[in-house]
C-alpha cells in the first residue's frame, strides 16, 4: 500500500476510500482545503496517505485499532464535508 511506519502486525487494519467528484476542479478545491490538516495533525495510532487523482480523492489508511481508525476517518470525512459544503455557497 505504500504507507510507512512499521510491520504488518503493528498496523492490523488497512483500507482505501475513494471519493469521486463531479469534476477535477471540485476535487482539487476539496483536496487543497483539507491538505493543511493532513500535513499538520499528528496521528500516533494511524497512518494516512491523502492523494488527489484527477476527480478522485483517495484516502489510504493503516490503523492500530478500531478506535484509531474511527477517529482518524471521522476527522478526514468531517473536513471533507466542510470543504464540500463551502463549494455550495
């Protein structure tokens, strides 16, 4: 998967979420809106790749436990939702 940070046993939960937008511009605006949070929020129990691929945003993740997974994904999805809501204004 390309994520760094330890052996497979240390990161038993892994997955990918792909969000497809109507066009590349919308995907880029949302991606750039969330990118600062992605770069500055420290996570100790999860690892995230946050990528822009045309009109898709791809979130690849590794987590140590379900709680870490839930907290990390909730943060990313909330940031994305706020950015998407701002596009509608």
